[in-house]
């Protein structure tokens, strides 16, 4: 069994990480950070956007383990990190669906505040509705 934790650096995501490590001490923890891709990239801008996302994904991959080690009580606890580029809800659900070892998803209640959360909808809600495995939402 492996537990997928969606991590975007927000306080609810940090709470989700702490919950996963505490609640599932004997399970493999897979942390997924989705680099959100802006929609509407077309034509010549696609190559530039792809390069930008590749650089951003590399930066996130390097920073993530340090951020997580600071959050968990046992610095020797092993975990796996993954990154994806795209729509956060879609990428999280796809990752859980495509990886048979994932038996549970843990997510923070929201990573956005204010008007952007209302306009963009709830990523957590989309994941709960579409996930192929059980989901725990941490508030």
C-alpha cells in the first residue's frame, strides 16, 4: 500500500503531509507536487512554455524533499517525491489511477484563498469526486 499526498506548499497541504506521516507510519508515502500549467498557450509560445515548465519542475523536485523533511518528526523517514505538470486535480487523479500501488489519497482542503478559490473551483472537491481510491481531506 502507498499513500499519495498532494503537496503544493500551502498550509493545508502541510497539514496533509503531517497527517499522512502520522496516520500511515508503515506505509510508503508518495508526495506529488503539480506544477500548474496555464491554459491558452498556443503556437510558438508552446515551446517556450514547455521549457519554462521543465525548469520549474526541476526546481520543485530539488526543493520538495527539504520542505517535507522540515515538516515531519522523523527526519529518517523515507518518502518518494513525484512532480507533474498540468491541472492539479486532473494530474492527482491520473497519478492515483495509473499507479496500482496507490491505495489512498490525502489532500489539504484548499491551497487558494479568497476570490481565486471561488472562481477556480475546489481542487479537493474534484479529486474527491473523481479519485479511483479513497480520499482524506484535511482541514
